[in-house]
C-alpha cells in the first residue's frame, strides 16, 4: 500500500461502502494478496559510482529537544545508489 497509515481493513471498508453486495473481508484479503503477489516490487536502475545522490524524506520526523523546547524535525537521509551507507541529516527548517 502506498498511502501512509492505510490498512487492508480500511481499504475493504471503503470498498464495501461502494459495493454493499461485494466480497466479504476474508475473500477481499485473499484476492488482494493474490493481486499483490503478481506485482513487481523491484525497479532496476544502473548507476555509475559517484554519479548520483538521492535524498528521501523519511516520514514524520524525529523528536529534537533544544533548551527544553521540543519539536519534531524532518529527517532527510541522503543515499548513494552505489553504497549501502547512508547519512541521516536533520534540518530544523525543511
């Protein structure tokens, strides 16, 4: 599922609202899992070493406390496609 905080139960409830005579939850889950199993979950890309750096937003942020002031700072981990290493960076503004 691509959307954050969405479960299969929520998707089924939306489905059954639009199709009251539709599949019951168990059958819906079976069909969903069968469909999901046919999806390709890989995206192959070729990268020359040192050619690119990807930056990805890592979700809701991390708690940061400065002089008893607490905030949630976004986490932006830059990822080098040719390396398994990453370097998380916290930025207070964006």
